[in-house]
C-alpha cells in the first residue's frame, strides 16, 4: 500500500523585488519560518505562489535553491508542476522527482476547459508514463473556479485505482465541502487535502489528509495545533481552536488572499518588497496588513 | 498612423506523429497549402493549433522551421505568443519580432480569471516595455469562453490609444457579434478580426480587418473569395458566397472544430497521423472527415 501523505502544507508565497524578479532572500526566510512554525510540507508553485506567473526556469531554480540553501529538505517539498503542455509538465515533474521531492501538485491542463474525463485520464497516464519513476507521487489539484476545468471524483478514483502507488493525493480548492466529501468517498485510497483549514476537522474525521491552505502562510502554528487536535480526536478542543483561525481566514479572503497575505508580510517584516505582485495581479495595499494582523 | 492589418488569416493546425511529436512534414505542407490557397497570413499557435499543448521550445523551433524551410515568409506570420508568465510571453514575443514576424497574437494570462482591466493593462504595458521594439505589433486575443478572462472593449481602446503603433489589432473569438461591434466602435484604431468568417462581411462593412478563423484550415480559398467580395463592396455576391461557407463552418463546429478539421485532413491527405491530438484532447474520429467533406 502506498505511503499515506498527511499534514499541514503551506503553498508558499513568492516575494518579488521591485523589478519583479524573485526576492530570494525573502523567499528563503519565509520558507524556513513556515517549516519552523509547524508545516509538514511546503508546496511551492501553488496558486498562492502566483505559480502561473513564474517561468519554467524560475521554478526549477527556486526549487533547487530551497534545497541547496538548506531552507527545506527535498522530502518536505511538493512543488506545483502542472502546466498546459504535457512535455513541460513532465519536465518540471521529472526535475522535482530527481531532486527527491515528496510529491508534486499537478493542475489539469487548464486552457482545455471542455476536455472530458477520458481526455484528462489520457493526459495524466501519459504524464506518469513519461516521467517513468517509482518515486513519482502525484497530488491532483482541483481548483475549477480558476482553472476552468476540474478533477471529478470519478476521475480521481479511476487514477488512484489504476496508479495506486503514484496518484496518491488530491488538493480540493473548490471551497465546496460536498465535493471534498464526494472525493474522499469515491477514492478512499487518496489523501484528500481541502484547500482551506475551514474543512480540516471535517476532512480528518473522514480520513482526509489535513490541509493545503493559503493561510498557512500567516497562521501555520495555529493551523498545525488544530491539525494535531483533530488527529488526536480531541474534537471539542479543536472546535474551540477553530474559531480564531476561521476569523483570520475570513479577513484574508476579504482582502483577496494573496494581497492580504503579502501586505501582512510587509508589515511583519518591515520590507515593502512584500507588497509586489506580478501582473495581471495588482500590488498589495499596505493598509491591508494591519487589518489582517488584528485577527491573529 | 500605424499600418493597418487586414485579410484572411489561418490559425494553422499542428499535426502530430503517433508519438505525439510534431509531424513537421505535414505541418509544412499544410502551411504552404494555406498560403497558396489564399491566406494573407498564417497564425501558428492559436487555439486551433493546440498551442497550449506545445512547449516553448517547440514554438520557437516550429516558427523558425516555417521560415527557414521557405514554407512561409516571416512577414506572413503572426504567431501566438501569450502565456501566463510575463517573462515567457516576452521571450516568445521577442523571438517572433527578431525573426521578422508581422504581428503576434497575445492571450491575456489565462489562469488569472479574476484580474481586472487595470491589472491586464499593466501586464500588456510591461510586455511592450520588456520587448522594447518598434517592430512589435500586437493582436490582442479575446476568447473568454476558454481563457476564462477576456479583453474588454474599454481595455482594447485604452491599449490602442496609449500604444497606437504597437497594439494594432484584436481577434474576437467570443462568437458574439455584439462584442465585435462594440470593440470596433470603442477602438477604431484597431483592426478587429472576428474568429469566424460568419462575421467577416459585417466586420469589413464596419472597418474590421477580415477574419482569423479555424475554418481557413479547410476552406481558405472560398473564405478569401468572400473577403475579396466584401472589400470590393459587392455585398449581394458576398451574401450568395457566404451560404456554402456557413454550411461548412456549421459542420466543423458540430464535429468540435479541431477533431473535425484533423479528420478532414486525414481523409484528404490519406495520412492517418492527422487524426492525432495531444491530450487532454482526444484523437479525431476518422468518420468525421467524410461528413465534413460533403459540405465543401
């Protein structure tokens, strides 16, 4: 039986210098802090990382930098590697596997919003064949409100059944608990991670994996404590711990998640570079940080 | 005043070998045939080209191949260069400009479905700044039903007013004539190309540029003749010419455009490689070709 991935996973922010190059010093400090704060894994190149705005070269270089700098061990990393081109997705995935990463987070090819489950099945099975490594562990990434195309519970189950040692997890960022529940039920072999700690307890109760959540960028210690309570089955304590975490999440969402997180980091570090986002996203408003900080 | 782009433009199909590598022999033959058939320009790497499934390396290599093989002159090419990463979009765009291409077709960064006009304006203006060439001519690519984000008439007008020598055209693949009309009215400095010859006459009548249409892959000579009638103001002849063209378009659409076109090419050339599509799209049904051929 495949190793079961569990835990609290931070899809780490990508800070940018004023010329919009990656601010490597801030990046490494942030990665270290998130692991020190309690994250089990880091997921570089998720949505919160502005991954779609990064080039292939930046992704491979940053992943290597995380490891060579000692900011993270490769087995603590599950980078996003899903692009629209199968060849490029295979290239990034192979690089992550060769580096020793724990897992990869793979979006469906998101320009093809009308593709069906059979076409997506062919895409993922060809990806697995091309990477051709027993070390490959895939976390499917379901975020239909941005990708325009999702991973249905039936497709997730089919991939897990055919590739039980490879397709081992799913991140559900739909924000729809009924979908998360449906995937857990349809594909009991998968570790299912809600995209928000809002559903962490519900997911753990049904055997889900934990969470991969934007708010782990600002609140990882509290979310880790909540996870530990849930795993221990201390549900009433968990319920009490959940309330302030939820209030912080709501404040982040009201500020648009990435801008709110970056504004908060700018305030906490005193480094205004944290306010930079790559276009088409707009720079963060410095006034957001204090509003969000008040909920911590 | 900027040069006015006009004409019939083929977003050329990309044929694949059975291992899903690009079938270069079929590609070049198809490009030559489309120009010989009457296309003013070729647009490699549009939606019909399965552009999102091609890697950056494939795009630069194929563009160079079209020119070095003599299949097309650089000034007959307007490749798609829009990716989600500004750096990679700038890289492909610079390559096309350096090669001498007439224009580039640029999608908005399509993972960012919630980006606003200000963010998109910043994206395109930074792209123009980074490419930094007077030879750069941009055709904005509006296809919101796949990209999840579009180019509003107001944004198109703003970009054309600020960069009148650079942002010179727009391809409207929304299929919504009211939107096409709104862009022509809002941005009279732009050459507006409907994504279907269905609206060619209406567009030319209002000063639009012609069309950039998938069906130019199978029916370019008839569409070119229609364009010539429209430009000459021979509207009643054009109306008569439009009917069979429209019937063919409908047959292609019923077959899902790319599979229908590829199945037709397989039939016409006797080469079954034309049936191959890259996943997540599924291979074309050979039975489609004869159905579509009957409308030619």
